[in-house]
């Protein structure tokens, strides 16, 4: 993080105060005392060099004498370090200005680090201009300034090199006299580093000075070689020779580049043979850093071109023209410029061939700007043989130039520049470009430029697209663009994809003009082909979305495609929501077990969208709230339809709706009502009945019918839970064990049932209706529990009346008959109990455990009202079932047999 100056000063003061508080306080401290040294060390260790600079700049204001010089040296080192780390031109320029100001202010400091850093920064900028000049990309003013810079730098760096050399000798003498110490070793290493860097930079500054002079460059070239010789083991004050180069040192960039510099200087002096020997030596070294290896082809091309060895250069260019990748843009531009500049009547054929090779490679790579920049020089070179029907390259360049001029006219017209132009002049320009490009593709030598064919087809297709006035012309342009994509696939997959994408666009525009099934089919074919060939292309996501939303794919397949669109795509949000819609529709249309499976499939994506929707609400997106509402509603519906819903996910969906409600986004009463209904369901899931009832009250304000439905659902859930609790106690038989909480819940059930029944019509309350019967059965059981638990006569009478009515209306309902029989026995309503037990027996399979239970209870009840009848029934039972019944009913029947004096087989039961 880069701090502002005021922030740094405040931080520096704070750190200084902290450091001083931890040290001893001295009277009249020196400008650099132990405490301040500790501060500087702390700042360096914390990698806060900017703070270190500000710290010592503040001390410099008050320092004098040797202390001032020491502080200046520290500042110089800090500036040098920061310049090496600078990541932007602005930051580097700021540090250079501060460094220069320091050197002017304190000429007495002797910081080679800082002087070298400043020189290197100047050199780097001038070097960039020199190399751009070689490629004919710099203007004359830049060249003049660079030439001046190199001359000045060469002298300055030579001075620094001499100072560094003197220091090396001085420290070497000290080492001889007093022996090696850590301090001397460090100083000697620094001095040698300064000397090497100064000679290295001085050598290259002198070389470029000679290169840019283009005249009497021999003296500067020799000076450069002597500087390089200091790194290449040359004899004193002599130019280096290959036999003295320490080959093992070529693994270091500055040594290898010094060898390159020597070869280039030999070329400047007119000895290309020696120059090539230096480059060959580097080629054969086998230990060069990779960046240096990558530079050698360009330097060899420079040497060969300067020597005018066009035949060798042509052969070398063909060797570099790899069948897979072609020439790099840099080499292609360099070769083209050198060939065009070096052409003469004596070498015209070779120069033309070489320029064509290089420009063909640029065409293959789609380097339109590069081609246009050097096209005029090419036409000048072939002006005696430039008829349009002669040659691929000439026609291609004319087509390229015509296309660019048409684009300029198109844009100047103010019409959209991504659609066919309405401007007649621009249209004529595009048509001319298309004709030139057609001639290029049909030229006799077009086969020589097979790799550039895709680019020519692409331009022809674009020209046809922008000039189109009819549906047929758009279809033709689409065909050319598709062909261009196929031709470019092996060369540049991204450009190939772009060409195919434009083919789709052409058909889409044709469809806008003439909706037709053939065009629909053509677009679908192109999109399918695009997704097969260019699935990694940035436009693939958009095409996946288009195809998936076209209605031509089955919903499940369309959803799969939509979900494959990565989150980084601009259409990802819309695509994933559309996938969720399709999966939700599959859920709506499903039934039975398939419906539950469909709900789970939807929830997998719908649940993931919840967090994304919540985040999108804080961005300016008008559709975000609408999407969030729809998805949250669907998530709640599907989740709450499951037998075992994911409570956390359901709560998250509800919370999102609540957030939108609070923001005023839920304007539809229907949605607000649904939200209240879902709130009731979630409250029931949590067991929070009071909250559920509050949700129903809110719901009643918006949708009374839905509120009634919610009340019934609440009652069903409450009743299910309450029944489960009573059954866990042992049912009505053990209802006396109910706790006060159980009884309170029982009273709540009664209240809810009565409220539900009060909202129903007489027809709906009829006991013949299964839903009504369920409510009455729940009410009867609740009153029975209260009476059994000791609540009193009123609950007894209500339970009795309800059970009598239920038996009459639902005489085959096992649950009603079982509860009615238990209650009636406890209430000593034995005839009612017998009626219920007989009904149970009629619906049970004889010989099963529940049947034995019912038969036992019936015999015991008969015994209380008609012992003789009980004896007959038991006697008959013993004949049919000598073992009586499984336990515990066998023991109960044996006891009844003793009481009724019925003989049973020995060991029975």
C-alpha cells in the first residue's frame, strides 16, 4: 500500500517516539545517535523504505559535518533501493527528481548506488526509443533526444566506472595490508559491482550512440567494446576477443548481453563476419539465460541486414518461419522494415520476397496496424509490378487499406459501427475492399500464403457484412465468416471464434429483416457448431444462453447447459435463474415420487441462488429484486413440500423475502399473503405456535380464504404433534399420566379446532366429510384426555357426544373406534364401548395381534354387562383358539375364564 506523505510523516513520528521511549534519553544527542539508528533499522526491517527516507530527510535538516554526509549516504542508498522497486513510470519519475535534488544539494556525498540508479533509469528510457527507432516506430524528435541522452550517459557512466575502479584498487590494497575483514569484503564487493554495472551501461550507451549517429560511428563503437571488455576478460584497453571470453560466465545476463554488444559493435564497424562469430559463440554456449536466447534471432537479423546479406537473411527468415507458429510479430516487423529500407535495384527481388515473407506472417497473426503502417513502403518497392491481378499480398494490402478507410467513413457517419452501414461512401469502400480480398484469395501465389488465408477471408466477410443491404447479402457474409473461422482455427483460435460469432450476428440481423424458418435453422446450426468448436470462447456463454432459451431443447438439457455457464460470465445470473425456472417447471409438472425428486433438483440450484440474490440487492440492478422474490418463493414452495425439509434453507429464503418486504419491494398483496403463509409453516416447523398464529392474523388481512387454509394446516400440524405426544404416553388408556404442559397443549388444540369449525359451513362441518371427521375426532380425543386427567364432567359429556356421533358417521374408522372404545370403557359406557369394539373386530383380520386385543377387551366389557353372553363368546373362542391369545392378552383371557368358569386347555395362553 502506498501511503501519502502526510501519513508517512505521522507514522514516522510515532515510530520515532516509540523507539526513543524504549532507549535512554541523552542531552544534546548527535544527529545520528543510537536511537535514531534504531529507528532507521526498524524501518528497514519493516520494509518501510519511504519512511526511512522521510526519517533521515528530517534529520538532514539539522545535521552538520560528517553526520550530514553519513545521512546523505543513507538517503542515497534508500532512494536507489526504491527506484529499483518502482512499479510505475510516475513513481520512478518522482524518485528520480528527489534523487537528483539530493545530489545537487549535497555534491559532497559519494553515492555510486544512487548515481548508477539514476543513470540506469535514463538509459532504460533512451534504449526503448532506440529499439522503437529500429522498428520505425519513433518520431524524429524522440530520436534526437535519445541520441543526446546516450552521448551524455556514456560520458557520465565512464566517469562512474573510473571512480569505481579507483575504489576497487583502494580496497584491494587495504585487503593486502591489513587482511580480509567483513567490512573490507563488503566494500570491495560493492565497488566491483558498481564497476561492472557502470562499464556494462556505458558500453550499451556508447553502442546506441553509434547506432543512432548513422555516420562516423567507429570511435563510439570501439569505446563500447572496451567497456564490454571489462566484463569479458579483455586485455587492458583492448577490444575483447572470443578466445578470452569466460564461457562459464555467460549464464549471467549482463555478461551474455555484453558479448552481444561486442558483436553489434563489430557490425557497426563493418565487420559482419566477426559480428556473426560472436553471435555464433553465444548460440553454441548452451548456458545462456532464456531471455538472451530469445533475443539472438533479432540481433542476427540486424547484423545480416546491415551487411546487406539478403540471401542469407532470407534463408534465416525461412528457418525461423516455424510451420506451427510463424514468425513472432517482433521478428516479422523487424524483417519487413529492414527489407523495405535496405532494398535497392541490385537486391529488389530478394528484398520483395523477404518483405512478403514477413508481411505474410503479420497477416497471419492479424497484425492489421503493423501492415497498414508499412504498406506504402511495400507498394513503393513493387510499384512496377503492382497491378491488382498480380499477387496475393498486394491485393491483400489494398483490401486491408480500403477496409480501414471504409471503417473510418462508417464511424464518421455516426451510424452504429457494429451493423451494416447506411452510408453510401462507406458501403462503396467495403465493396472495394471485398473485391481486392477476393482477388487476393484467387491469386496465383495465394498458396504461398495459406496461413494468411483465414485473415483475408475474415476481412472479406467483414466487408461483406458491413456493406450488406439485403438478407441474401447477410447470409453470404455469414458464410464467408464461417469459412474464415475454419481457416483460422489452426492459427488463432480466438480470432476463429470471433469470426464465427460474427457469422451468427449476420444471421440474427437477417432474421430481424426477414423472420424465416430457414434463417432460424441456420442460426441454430451456427450456434451448435460454435459451441462444438469454441466452447472456451468468451461468447460461448451467451450462445449457450441463446440456445437454451430458444425452446428447442428439452427443459432438463437446457437447464444443464445454462448451469454450465461460469459465474464469471455476464449472462451467468440470468442463465442460472432461467435454469432454476426450468427445473421448477419440471417440479410443477411432476407427480408422485418424481415430484419429490424434481423438488430436490430445483433446490440444488435455487438454494445456491439465494446468497447471490441477496448480494445483488446492493447493486444497481432493477431486476435483482424481482428475481430474488421469484426464486425465494419457489425455494420455499419446494422445500416445504418435502417430507423432511431443510429448515436452514427454508429460513434463508424466508429471510430474503422479509428483507425485500422491509425495503418495500413486495408490493403485490398476493406475495405478501404468501409470505405470511410460509411464515406460518416455518413457525410450525420450529414449534412456535404463537408465531404461527400471528402469521395467520397477518394473512387474514390480505387473503381470508388462504388464512382459513393456513389455520387448518396449522391445526393439522399441531394435532399431529399433539397426537404423537399422547400416543407416546400410552394413548387414552394412560392419559392420566399427562403433565400440565400436555394439558395446556390439549386446551390449545381444543381452541384451534373450535376456531376452525366456526369458519366452516354446515355442509363442511358434516361428519360424513373426512376432513371434518378428522377435526371432530381430534376434538373428541382432546376432551377425553382432559376428562381422564381429572378435568370434570363437562369434558366427559362433550367427549361422549362426539364419540357417539363419530361412531354413527364413521363406523369403519379404526382410530375413531379404538379411542371411542377406550374412552367408553373408562366412562363406564359399556354399550357404546361394545359397539365400537364390534366395529373394530369387523375390520380386523382374525388371528392377528390387534384382533386378539380387541376380542379380549370385548369379552372383558361383555362380562361387565352380560356375563352369560361373555361366557358363551369366551367358550367359543377357546374352541377356535385353544392357546387363547399372545401375551398379555392370553393372561387376561385366562383370568376372565376363571371368573366366568370356562374351562381352558391345560397350559393354554
